[in-house]
């Protein structure tokens, strides 16, 4: 086993990509930003589904310009409802969908049918990836990707982001190598344009993106209670390695919400504005109806900087969120410092 690990280490190092695209800066923007100013000059004709009222940010070495808020996969909507939601996203200039389960991928592929040129579609088949101990080899992972692509009638995904075990740090180095081998193979076969992973463990992020140059993007939790660590921050590693970042669970699995619908909408907008202040993480909230899309888009248009009253309001909402987190989401508290 040890010999296998050493050989694999050498193999992955030798096969790592040696040249990343020229960086234009993590967090570069196009369109009107939160302060009302126009972002860095970019060729907007190269931005998928560009809308002048939406903000776009470069996602690391992919060089994709992605809308400042995206559409997450976790949603209670059926195909018909999801199709309406996707339509509203397209109208607003949102250009990225993230689907985490096979059911979500199949639903979103149907909702996006005939409009693939308007949005990037990222996917994971989380039940049959490395969080499942039976799917921790390159062969098994590639088989899982083939299954979800076939059943969703897709030829490829724009981003295959493998869902890792929580906490991800429990994976072995050998599993990491198997996973990266699968990601790299999928890219070579044209089944994934870009590759990455999602995890609930900060240690896993730093290790993976610093060791494996193949990683293009990552997904990790980022809530209204998350803050940048003063030292040894994941943000520093993301910048150094030019890796894109998407924030999952921006509303703390719904625990952020309280009060009237108006209050819920306000808290959602405050959360999105807070997350976008990071200039690194792009939130991908699960949106259940067209009105929630409109509210998320409104947040992008609002000024980015929170005033003292808004900060106090959000801090109070965060404390309430932590107090009512369900048992299976207590791990979100581990993401206070990123």
C-alpha cells in the first residue's frame, strides 16, 4: 500500500497542469457593482448571458465570469416550477446553476433544456462520490459521473465538483489522489470543462488546492457568521492558487429566516450583501420560487457596504440562527472563521 501511495504521489505531481491562465485578479467584476460604479473593464461579449444590471466575477483559473449570485440546487421546486425559476434567472443575467444530487441534476437539465447556452451547469452525484466509502476510487467516481450524465441526457458538465466526506479531512491521501485522477480524466475525456470539489472541512481545502494544481473551483459553507481568519486563511490559499470559490448554505439551511416574508427577504438580502463583501466567495443559495430570485437580484443591486444599523441587525440575526440550528447542521458553527 505504501508503494502504491508513493507511486501515485509521483504520478499526480508529474501530470499536474504546469501553466495556469493569466490571472486578472480574484474577484474581478464587470457590470454595475454595489457602489453603483462600473467594475474592471472586461469584454462583456465573452460573459455568458450578460446583463448590464448584473455583476460578474472571475472564478479563478477557469477565467469564467460568473454572476455575483447563482442558483443553488437544493430547492423544493418541481420541474415546472424550476423551469420558471431558471427563466427568471436567465432574464436577470444569472448564468450559473449548481446541482448536488442526481435528482437535482436531472431536474435542472430538463429546466435548462434548449437554453444551455445561457447558463453554466455544475453538478455532483453526491450519494455516489467520495462521501460514500464505496466510491473512493477513480474508476468508481468516473462511473458515477457517467451515470448522472447519461440519466440527465447531458454530454458534459461545466464543472464537476465531487462532494467529499464531512469532515473532509478524514480522507486519506490515497483517496485524494484517486479523486484528482478521476477529475483529470473527466476533463481529458471532455465530460467536464472544469473540476473541483465541495467540502465541510477547511483543512481539506488548503491541502487539496495547494497540493493539486488540477483543482479549478471549490464549494464550502459561508454564512452571515463566517469571517476571514486573521492568519492562515483559506482566502489566502485561494488567491495564491487562483482557485474559484462558491459559498454554500448562505442562509444557514434556512435557519437565518424569521418573521414576516418581508423580514425574511430583508435578511436574505443582507446575507448576500455580506457574503459578496468578501470579494472572493460567490453565494449559491437554493431558491424555491421566482420571487426569491428577484430578491437575490435586488441584493446584488443594493450597496455592498453594510451600515452600523445593518451590521447590528445581521449580527443579531446570526445569533438567532446559531441558536436554532437543527442537530444535523451544528457543523456550520465550525465555519465561523475561514
